[in-house]
C-alpha cells in the first residue's frame, strides 16, 4: 500500500543557478523505513495550484552518510521543479514516499572492482551516490567518471566531486566533457560519440577489465553508450542505466497508439498490494492499469506516469498486458513478467497484477 510521510525540509541550497539541493529531516523513528541503497530515489508529493503533483528525484547522498538529499534542476515548464527552485523553503513540509528504485548493485567488499560511470547534467545525482558508497565501502574499488555538461558553471557538484578525488587519490578519475565551452583536448569537446568511445576504450579504460558500468542521462546518450560499449567488448549484463526526463519520439508515439488499440474492453483486473486484493473492471475511458485502478478508488504508487521512473512497476500474475512505452525496465525484467502499470494496456479479459515486488 502506498504510504507518504510528511517530512520537513532541513535545508535547501542552490548548487547552480537553476539547480537546488534539498536536504530532508528524516525523524529517528522513520530512519529504518527510509533506509536506501545508493542510486535509489524518493517520490515527492505536494499540492500546487490546487493540484496534487508527484515527482521522483534520485538521492545524491550515500546511505553511509545518514543523510537524505536530492537535486532538483529547474525545467522550463516543469511544475514541480519550478516550485522547488523558486518557492520551497527550509522548514516547509513535503509528502515523501520511502526510497525505491533498482539502479544499483550490492556493495562487495571482497573484490577489487573497476567501475566506469557516465552522466549528463543532473544525471550525476544517482551516480554521485553510487561513487561515494562504493569508494567508501570497497577499499580497492576504482572509478572513472565521464561527465557531460554545457559549461563549467553548469557542472553540478563540481567541488564535491573534486574533493572526492582528493580523498580517494588514485582510485577516482574524472573526465569533464563540455558542449558549449572549448577544452584544450579535442576529445573532451562535445557529446559522447562512437568515435570518442573508441578513443576512450584505447586510452582511458579497457572494456574487458570493467566490472560494472552505470549510465544516467537522456535516452539517446544512454543507448548510444550501451550499444557502443557492448561492441567494444563490455558485457551487456554489466551495463546499468537510468533515464532522466525524456521526450517521446514519433516512433514511440505511434507504438503507444498501436498498443492502446489492443485494449480488451471490460477487463476484470485484480490488484494485489501488501497482501490485500482490489478488484475492478476497466472502464472505456482509461487504457492503462494505473489510471483505471485510481479511477476505481485504488491507492497505488506512481510518480512520472511517463514510463521513466519505474515507481509504478508491478508483476503480471495472470493474463496479459502490453506496455505503450517502457524506459524503466530492462529485457530480463520484462521476461519475468514485470510491467509498468502506467503504461500497461490489458489485452486479456482477466488480469491479475502484484505490486508487492
């Protein structure tokens, strides 16, 4: 069952001109409930202009710090991000769901692992949490960070990353790529490309010696890096990624429309959540499980409703459903019958899904 807690803002500070770091004051009696893994996110909820708004933001703090912090970059037209960057104050309260997400690998203190990580802009948020955690907990781990930004001034956590480099000397290397400022070395000018990755694999890292790779940023960047790294010899199973805000391509819009047309009218849906069952019949006005369930009175976890954050994931126990858009689940998860309820269109007369995963 979805549970939000009223949490006070302990601090809010500007990191860049359009980016704020928000620190939450988690009460001692809730710290067990709010335990998290590096790379996970928080779902925030508040009322803006009379409307309930939810968004998910990755934790940039490490679970080893006993601190809960997120970074929110102001997006043009972004209702929640604008509210946080212009109106939210220390001492205010937001409704927060306990941490969730699967963008992490367990800490392993028995091995000397080599990590490479790629981030663009605010994609550094979960990546920073991952770097801090593994470097602190794995004495022989090494990281190489490839970080893409527009300008030096737009680099989020520039000073904190440099401090980490000083603390973990010889274990953390940082490579900044800029799109709007010129760097002395041509390799570091502009976005990641196939050609650049080939040079990087020759001079900066050996794909065959990498134990884990984490990528966070826009869709085009992620899939370019994933495919090219695999082509260069990095095992696909070692590549983990999380999308940030993404636009929907024309191809995805066409696919979504096609899937929506496959909806079976009047599907009998059973929602299993926390050991309890909720039954309803899909109405004609809704084409996905989440909207249909909420309209029928269910209280389920969700945030972006765009197939990106993965907050609404569930498992198909019986029946069938197809996703219009999927940016959050990988192939192995889909094979295990996991689906995103905000995108899942019922394609059978009976459907049973379990949110307790």
